[in-house]
C-alpha cells in the first residue's frame, strides 16, 4: 500500500515536471479543460504529500536531536570510565614496577647484570626476581604468565608471593619450583593460566637450574651451552621438575629470557629466532653486560615491525 502511494506521488511529480519544461505541453493543457483540471488535482495531491513529508522531517529532526543528545551523554560517560580505567592501570603499573627488584646487596657484588624488561600493555605477565636461599646462596627467577594485561599481572603477584615463601624454606631449584607448582596448581587451573619458569641457583663454581618453557644460555670461554628445557610449566600438571647443573665461574656469561622476542615478526612475516639472539650474545660475550644487552635489543628493534608479547632479557657475568 505504501509502495503504491509512493509510485502515485512520483507519477504526479513526473507529469508536472514534463508540463512545466515543455512549452507545447503547457499550451495543450491550457486549451483543454479536462487536462487542466487533472493537472490541478495532481498539484494538490503533490502539495499534500510535501506537507506530510515536512511534518515527518520535523519529527525525524526531533528524534535525531534526542539520539544525538543521548549519544553525547553516553560518550561523556564512557570517557569518564576510560579515565578511571587509565588511572587504575597507571596505579597497577606503578605497583607492578615496585614488585620488580633491583639487583642489590650480595647478588649485585657477585654479578655484573643488565636487565631489559618491557610489558606489551601497561601491565603484563613477565617478571623476574632475586632470592637469598638457605646456606648463603643466591638465585634468580624469570617467569612468563600466559596471556597479557591485568589478569596476568595479578597472577604474577600471586606467584611472587609463592616463590618468596618457598625460597625461605627450601634450598634447591627443583624442590622450590615443585613446591610452588603444587601450591599454585588448583588456583592456576581455575583461572586457566600457567607460567613458564627459569629458576637458577648459584654456588661457588656452578649453577643449578630448572627450566620449564623459559630460555637460558651460558657462554663459557666463547662456547655456548643452552639450558635443557624439558621441565613442564607451572600450573599445567603435577609432576617432578628436572634440575640440571652447569659450570659457572668468573667471567662466564649467562643470558635468561622469555619468549616475547621470538613472537615478533619482520615486514615479510619472518619470526625473530632463538638462534639469532644466542648468536649475538656469543658474539659480544667478551664485552660488558650492558653492551651485550644493548646489541641484542638493537638487533631485535631493527628486525621487528612491532612487539607481540611482553619481553624480559637479563644478561649477567660472574665477578671475581
């Protein structure tokens, strides 16, 4: 019905347009009374239609103004929410930074150390920590919680507390990581998260480590030794963690890192590789640790189009 009415109005408009444009049609209309009457009826019907359109347009204008006012109100409200979220994230970032330790005390005097740590978002799941174990031994842990953002940061804080508790009571990497895994297992399964781990304890001439998903490279007199990564991740299953030992003496270099760099791609889609990073560490292993770190980050930055994950890279050298 609506379609037929619209077609009729269109027919009226076409008829009037034709008469107005053509002089001969206008003359014919004036000479024949029936045509003129039909013309006037068409004009009248068209005027009624135009008046109705104007009323509809006025109604639509009011609706549009109401919608625009409501949309503006929603936009202002969202801006308020976003500002509140940004403020909360800024605080969360400050808290997370405060949870990341600086090398100090005995561990600082035992090693030259350089650290690069970058979260993909304002907060994230990569973190590292230093520990003082029973028997006057030192340890370092590097972890990567699955996912990104606030949820991973909260789990990071939870695991930090678990490791702080375990390292005060246990004295071997395998026992410490196993205790944390058992303690955190139910919680991590419930929130559907897991964490890679590199936990390294230092003795006078050796290092003992557990590596589950993390990466480690020892360079001794120019010869590289990669960590054995056979252990499982924290939170995936309850099973023993394998512990390994490597010589680690004066001037030896150790690199510990998460997988964040290896998820980044260059413009052609090629992925940055573990081998490429390890080769840079070996090539510059005689230089100061900060130089080694800088060369790694410079090469990675030139390679990648954009970061794809949180990144942690720690380079340390054993002092005399």
